C-alpha cells in the first residue's frame, strides 16, 4: 500500500511552512516521524491560537 500523494504533499507543505525545512529534508524522514512532526506542529498551533 502506498501513501496517498495528496496527503504526502500536505505533510511536506505543513512541515516546510512551520519549520522552514526543504523538501529533501522532509522526505528523508520516516513516515511515522513525519506524521509525528505534523501532529506536534498542529498541537503548537492550536495552543498558540488558544493563548491569543
């Protein structure tokens, strides 16, 4: 089973936008590590929004 291309592009854009990493750096991550980063970023963004 392959990972959905659209979802992969979303993850790349999300991590690149927030961490300013290049595509090669992000693609070098294992899938579970990349997902973990996207989850952590989402948590930080949500928390920052709640704090005002």
